[in-house]
């Protein structure tokens, strides 16, 4: 252990701790911009410069290790002047559109510039006029707002995708894709982890909010919303509620107040996905077909396989994601039942995810979901409509797609799809099977493994979140060092609760709060409180199979609820 003082506060920390980490233990906040816990730590922005005995000049607290007897001062005139100059240099080449920027009020550069009393025009920069990269249907990149902190680059590298990196030299250095390719031409999979890592408004989702407002105002259109399992565990953050607050009832009430719309529960098609996926798994096991089977509900993961590991396409479940199953269910069963022309049904999904914006543009999906809004976009619509979110009463989803099981609820957290599928698959193997909890696949560990035996059948499973961990699993299977029957992969670390469309929280929160754990806890609590735990107990499943699909894996179910994938190898 090492003893030191930070602003005269004694603190004892393990050897190798950085000054920044030690300061947090002493409850001293040091400003940062390029640092992001567990993602990026390069010491390039110079915001965390501090004075420390034994060091020559100012040192970057995020990378400088503590030493015995060290005295650190974080708030001297020298530190403040240095930080202010660094900020004013960043502002000299920053497109200052704060009045209209989506990150205004939630921008780390704006907050620090205000706190340090910066003059945004102190240094005259060169004029900025680079075109936006709007090539992808899920993200917009504005180079003129980028401060070259490289947090997005680190986030993408951590995903083992590496679609973006620093390009150029000196004043011209900027973040982009190899050979200045657009994002859509690059190996990007659309996970949006770069967006939630960005401290400013240089990256944002490609918004479709205006199209939704137009549809709501169109008397010819019937507008239906459905919300993904994890959105209820995060939307409250956009309205100042604590991380991990389940706001399902207020979320439904808020959407209903946007106009003449119906609000459905996407946990219902999470249940439907499980009904089909569990049946597919058991069929593959019984018929000796391709194993391991991979989940297919995450479009970022599916794109990763298509582009980087196309040999594994036969391993992907043919089930559509819950988003696309809902679109298909609404444009077929629901329209037929209610005499609605599918052309007049405008389907809006609310998702934690930017990859799902891309997914609904895939040709195989036939435009069944008209548009997908991120949690952030929904929050903006609620604010624009002047709805006082915190004061809303709790309201229920609309029938016939209101009731779902706990298995549907946990879809939003890593391990949730696996657990929900095991609940149903085990019953398909052994009609008397009663276990509903599979704790071995819960939690935020990057890779989880377990082996279960049901009715004489052994099922080896693995769960991974984050694409670098997915790659480790795929490489292991290829090399013959890993052996599984069923694998769940979510592109985002921690699963959809930590998706690229979730509320952007400042580094002061991200560095100190267990976002993934707290948000997941809200979903597991909902599961525990639900009297229906396994997807096959849902009355809505009984209804849609009874009235429309017949049975799991039927011809009709395949026609409406399943899809195919296409190899698209990219380097
Ligand atoms: S969306 Fe994901 S894959 Fe694409 S650049 Fe961002 S982090 Fe990389
Ligand atoms: S796009 Fe955002 S995260 Fe990436 S380097 Fe620029 S400011 Fe940093
Ligand atoms: S883990 Fe969830 S939020 Fe992330 S890309 Fe996959 S589906 Fe989207």
C-alpha cells in the first residue's frame, strides 16, 4: 500500500494506483475529457494536469502513478490556468453551435468551459467546414465538433471492430475510417458504443423524430409504439431520476400523451422470440443439426458475424429480433384481425440501440418497422411535448400486446436471453421441468459458461457481451478449444441496458456508477415480481399461436418470424 496526500487529505491506496483513482477515494474530483473508465486512458487532453511532489512540471493524473509520501495539489493557479488554456485551444477548432446542439446542457466540453470561465474566441482557429458523415442510417458524425479525445476510437477498438481511428498529422488530425471511407463503407457494425463514449455532440444517432411527429399528425395513419425491455430501466435518467429506476408506467403514460397512439410492450415479442428460439435449439439438438446455435436478437452482433465471421452464419438462429418480430406481427396478424391496411399502420419501435435503426432498413425485414427511435430520441419527444415526466401517473400498456413474462423482461441484460430460452427449452425437453432461475448466466462478467443436463440431454452454454469477447468465443470454437451447444452474444458490454442509444451520461457519472449492474438489476427485479416467469406461460403467446401461428416452428411462424443472413466479408 502507498500513503499520500491529495489537497492535504491523507489517503492509502494499492501500489500502481493512478493519482486520478486515488483522488476519487479522497473524494476529490479532478476534471477529465479523454479519460473514460474501462474504455479510454491515454492522458492526451491535459485536463487532469495536477502538481505532484517528485514530478517535473504538471502531470496527467489519469496515467501518473502514486508514490509513497507524494503530495498532490489539484487546484492550484498553475493547474487552473493550464486547463483553461487547453479548453480554449479545443474551442478554437470546435464548431460552436451550442444553442442548437443536441448535447447542449449535457456536453462535457461546455460544462468545463463554463466552469473555467473560458473565452471561446480567445484563440482564432481556422474556419471549419467539413461535411457531415450521414452515410449510415444510424449515426451522424460531425468532424467539426470533434475534440480528438479518441474516446470513440477506444470504444470501437474495445469492441474489436476498429472501424475508426486517428488520421492525419498536426492541426489536420481527425478521427475517421481507413482511406477516409464513410462509416457505412467501413467495418462499423452500428453498435453506437462510440456515441455514448463521446463527450460532445460530434456523434449522434441519425434521428427520425420528425417522421414520427408527421405520422402522428397524419389522420390517415394509425400509429403504434412498442418499447424494448431495457428502455424502461434507463429512460428515467434523461429526466434526472436515479440510475436503475424502472419507469415503465410513466413511460407508457408519456408516450400516450404524444398524440393519438397505442403503446405496446416489446417484452411480448421477446417472449415470442424465445418461443421460436427455444424450439429451434431443441430441434437442432434432437436432429443433429448445426451447433452451437447463436442467438440472433442483436443486429450489431449479426452484422459482425456477416462481415467478420461469415463461416458462422449457419450457426445463427433464424429467428428475427424481438423488434422485427413485432413489426411482422403487427403488419400481419394485428392488421388482419383489425381490418387495417398495413400501409396505414405506422410502426415505431423504441430501442436502446443504434444497430436496430440499421436493422429496420435491411431489405429482408420488408420495412415492417417504419422507424426506430433510441431512448434518447423518445426523451427528446417527451420534452418537446412539454410533458412533466416525473409527475406522470403509472399507466398500463395497451392490449392485446400488454402482458409479458419475466423472461421477456430480462432480455435487456446480458444473459437474459439465454436464461429465458433455457426456461422454455428445458420444458420442451422435459415437460415436468420446473426450474426458472439460471443464476450461472447472470451478472456482468464478460464471458459466462455453464453446463445443464435435462432429460438425459447435456447442454453446454456460453454468454458473452462486447464484441471482443464474442470474437474470443468464435476464435475458440474455430480452434477447437471451446465447445458449446448454445451461445448468447450481445454486442454492447452488459447487453442492451448499456446500448448505444441509451441516455448519454457524463464521465463524472460513468466513471463512478455501475451503470450496467444497476440498470440490469431493475430488469431482474421486474422478472422476480412477475407471476409469469417462462415465456410459454404468457396468455398472449397462447393467443397468437392459437389464432395465427398454430405451433412453435410452424410454416406460418417461419414465414413471418424467421429470416436469413448474408455474408458480407469486409476487412
Ligand atoms: S457504431 Fe460501434 S462499430 Fe461503429 S464506429 Fe461506433 S463503436 Fe465502432
Ligand atoms: S468523435 Fe467524440 S469521442 Fe470521438 S474523438 Fe471526437 S470528440 Fe472524442
Ligand atoms: S446489445 Fe442491444 S443495444 Fe447493443 S447493439 Fe445489440 S441489440 Fe443493440
